[in-house]
C-alpha cells in the first residue's frame, strides 16, 4: 500500500505526549480495570449511515434565500432552516468552513443504533463558526436526542453553556463530540455547577446518558463553572443504575475557567485521558463551590491517565490538579503530571460515604501548593476525610514529588479515616526543599520510599502525632518504612528551581530574552523535540486517537515553552491515502503555530512512534521508542529549560 509522508515543523517550544500501551492486569489491581484500556483506545469513527440518509449544507455567507440545502451549490443560508428541520437516522448536516452563522444551533431529531446523525463541516479553511446571540443560553443544544456525531465546528458565546446536551427521557445513547473549539461563555451570576463550556448532564432524575465521547475539544474562557462536564444533575441521592455510563474524555484541553476543568460526576466506566487543564478556579470570590482541574466524584471504575494540570487556583479550598473525591469506587489517577499549582497535586477524599479501592500511581508532581494558605493544610499529596466519610483500600505507589513549599509544610498530609486491608504508601520518591516530608496518622503503611532533602538542613517526619528528625529513629520507633531510604543533597535538582539550569543555558545557541512588558521573547534555545508519529484518518477526516493525543499535548506544551524557544519537528506517517483538503483541514484545526507541510525525500516509513530530545550541538539527550506521556517528557524538558515562562503563554491564544 502506498504510504504518504507529511513533515510539520514548528519553531516554538513543546512537550510530547501520546496514549499509553495497554497495561497488563495484575492480581492486586482493583476490580474493573483489566480490559479497560483495550476497550477504550479504539478509534470512535462516525456511525455507519442507513440507506437513504440525506445530506444538508449550510453556508451562512450565501446570498440565495430559497435554496433547499441539499447540495453545496444550493445551501441553506441561516441556522433557522436547520433548527426547524427534524433530521432522520443517517442524515448529515455540513456547515461551510470559513463562514460565520449567528444564533443558537439546535437541530432536531435522533439517529439510531446503526446510523447516527452527523453534524460536521465541508470545504476548506478554518472551522465554521456558530456565534450565539447576546441572550442565548447556549451556542449549541441537543435535548432528549440521541445518536449524534458532532465535529469540526467552532461554538462561541452563550450565557450559561457553550455546548449543552441534556434531556428528561430515559437513557439517551451515543453523544460524540469531537474536534470542537468552544469559548466565550459569559453570563451573569454563577448559579450552578452544571454550567460552562461543554456540559452533558441529565435534566431529570432517572434520565442519563450511555456512550459519551468528548475528543479533541479545546474549550476556554467562561465565567460559568466547568470546562468539560459529563454527568452531574442536582437531584440529591441518585441510584447508581441512573448514573451516566461508558464515558470517554480524551485529547482535550480547557483553560481560563471560573470553576472546574474536566470532571466526571456520577459516571460508571469513565476515562479522562491525554487531556490538560490550566487557569482553573479563577472565580474571584467563592459562591457555589471550590474547584479543581481534573477530578471525579461518585464514579465507579473511572480512570484519569496521562493528563496534565497546572496553574490551578481556587477562591476557597481545593485548587488542586487531580482529585479522587468522595463516593468513588475503583478510581485511579495514573501517569499524570500536576505542576505549578496553587493547591495540591493529588487528593483522595472521603465525606459522608466510603471512597473505595483508589489507586494513585506513577504520577509526577512539581512545584505544587504555591499558595501559602493552601500549602499549610494540603501538601502535594492530600488524604482527608470529614463528615464521617471513610477511605477504604488506598494505594499510593511509584509517584515522584518535587516539593518546594512556601514555608515549612509536609509533602504528604494524611489525616484521613483510612481503613481496609491494603492502605499503603510505597515506592514513591520525594525530593524536598523543605525538611518536612510527611504528616500522617497511623492508618497508612509506608515502605520502599526514597526521601531526599535538597539544600535544606535536617529532615522531619510526623507519624501518629510524633515528630522525628532522624530517619532511623522514625523508622525504628514506628515500624514503618521497611526498605526506605533518606539522604541529604547539597545541590537541589533542576526540577526544584524556577530558573533555567546553567548547563542548558551554556549549551543553548541563543539565550532566553525577556521583553520590557515581562512576556518574554521566543528566541531559539537550540533545543528540539523531534517526533515521528504513525497516523490514520477516519471517515470524518480526523486523526486517530493515539496520534491526536500526541499532537494535542504537543500543542499544550508548545504553548508553555514558547517563550523558552524550544523547537518542534513532527513527521506524520500516513497509514492510508487521504485527500489534500482533509489533511490540511486536520492540520489547521490543530492550531499549532508556524506549521509547514512538505514531503521529505529519502524518509523510510515507520510503524512505531519515536520521539527524541535533541541538544543544540545535535546530540540526542533522550529517546523514546513509544508514545511518551506528559510526565516523563515533561520532567526531561523541565530539567533542561526549567519552569515554563508562563507570561509567554498569553501571546497568540488559545
């Protein structure tokens, strides 16, 4: 089969990410995770059409007013024609790229289990834009509808929602939204957590959604609550059979929000993967709750993996990166990256209910609890219960924490009522600029951990109310920390600092500059991330989930390191022939700056991804022969270029 190549080169900074290989199930893994990954990593695609499905075209820049909408030559010219029509299974609605339509879009009708209704774009150029009117509550709406595939549209405006999907009738199936740009939801008083940019939520007790996919969505700028919310419903006690089920949020990013970032509320079998949230919790004064970046509440068998959260805040408590909240069962936070947060990196909570079988594993935490107020009662890892809540069976394993609090505060704070047969903090590494490593009651056991004091005299562990400043005394008197070690280091590792490491500065071809306004200039550092990505495209003209995940995180990290001048070079190996128009549309929708396309001569095809971190002198510093997650490559880049120069993110947003 013919194999095409595309070379993308961006002259800005980045970090690379993709989806993980399917982990093998282990005997001590919580129930319900064994086949989860293989089930959820396949491409979603667009549901097959039934025979006779009709196509409709919309061009809000067209001048003809009597067209029937059945061809690009005779398109509907307003959204009213769409809103007044009831579509049938297998129908498709296409909005012309490069055009703007004003008003709310609410097409009627439902698809079927064999043929969804498809709302998408045609032509070439930027996504078609739907701009809500001043008093419209939402820009796009579905209500009591099911079997919809929606992709490749920009939605702007709305006073309560950007994209709003709800209902009051039984189980509604198959709501898939992909490759959307949703922004500028600005309303009056913030009244509900079921508000924000992308909200898919039951409208009545007993109603819920099954089979929800939110993929490749960028959502930003709201004074309502959430970036992406699936589930919820303010109905008091809701039996688990009425929770939303089979929910995936992946390859998406949210930022500049008054409330939460990406959240699953009352969900069975959920996944948040390869996604990012930042500038969350920006509400000036707390009115209805305290936000986090990425978290789950009242969920069974829900996983947050290979995701990233940073620059999180809260007008009250919380303000953290990741959170397994109360009422969850068999929830995990895996291989994710929480950094430069006002609050904690990862929390596990119990309140009023039992939080069961939680797993926090292989995550990276750097420079958390920047707020002295939050650092004083949270830590980087925060375990807490209240209102007679309980945490039952908790494993915190193989995490790495770089802890630089604004004062003498512990990296781990555990005052929770933790019960069960397996409650363990093991094989974690903590590098601390503070002497205080942990403050824990006796409900957790500690073993095989590595503690390093960096540039600080002494060390401290508080266990069961007793403070110890000598590691051997702490271990001998408590019976904890079998196999654990502690050591002091005079020099702090570069991840603890906020400035650029001297080695990277000396090896860079051009130093980082800063403009008078403090935003920084994107001069070349000479460091380059080179990534080769096998990629397929589906019938909707969208990249496959694995490639999309890599590219989305590259985009997010390019933004973080833009002012540091990191280069990005990407080669896509296309798995099948695609039309030039579809390919260029897919590249354009990514929103990566400075991309050029070419067909590099002499390149061999590849079937496995490969990513390299290349120094200014051409030496390969690191190399990964697989899709690499945000934590691993983030640590590598931060060790070279230091903390991202965040004021530089304000340029050329989103």
